[in-house]
């Protein structure tokens, strides 16, 4: 059987998704040479697994069930707008998520350890919890983007609950990625 492209992610509620759409529309006015992420596809990737042997899926599910059972639900909220890798060479426009109490970082650490034990490559770079809004195809509009990012106000919004993690299959298609949830792991109540 062929490998499946998988990742582990947290979904965002409609209230946050509506705020993301507002921000995307605000930045679209810059006429950037960018591919905009469909609002329905915006999520927080905690661990990208990549091409995965389907035979590993039961072990992934077992590990994630154990982590979910040991993790209480928590809250987060939208943070600031930023770009990767930097404003001189913007490639990705994103909105950060606040993690003042370290809940996202702890969850990610547990998931990273469990997935590394299953043979997935560890991700050793510092993590910035973010929601991708757009991917830049060129540097067109770079100066306008820099000004807009630097002057963008703190995002106003209510905290939202993080109550589950999803194992998602991603299929690349001409019209964009198609996501299928294979399993949802509800955090311990």
C-alpha cells in the first residue's frame, strides 16, 4: 500500500476562523503574489508526519490516545501577525497563537517524543505556534507587506477552547490540499 501524507493538528472554532478571514481580506488589498489558504483549511499543525506507512496508523492512534487522555483541555487565543522566515524574505504570512501558560508547548513536546519513538524525524527547531494565512510566490509587494505587518494591531478576540487533536490525511490536488480527518483525540475531561 502507498504512503499517506499525514499530520497532527488542532482545529480552530468558527469565531477565530471569522477573525482570520478578516485579516486575510485586510492583507489581500496589498495585491501580493501569494497563494491564500482556504479558511476551511486553516489549522494549527502540531506535528507534520509526512509520507507515512499506513501500517503505522494504529500505533500513531494508540500514542495519541494516551497523550490525549493525559492532557486536560486548555484555552488559547489569536496573537500577532508575522511572516517566515523574516520581513526581508517573506515566504509565509501567519497569525500566531498565544501560549502564555505553556499548554501548547507541553502538548507539542509530548507528541514530538511519542512520534519520534515511532520513527518519525524529530523537529528540533524552535516552534512558533501559528496559523498559515498565505504562502508568497515572490517578493512582489514586500515593502507594503512589511509596513502592514509592523503596523497591524494586536488581534482582538476571545480565548477559545482546545479540546482535541486530529490526525489528518492531506492529499495534494490542483485546486489545493484536500484534508480528511482520520481520527480525533479528545483531550481528557
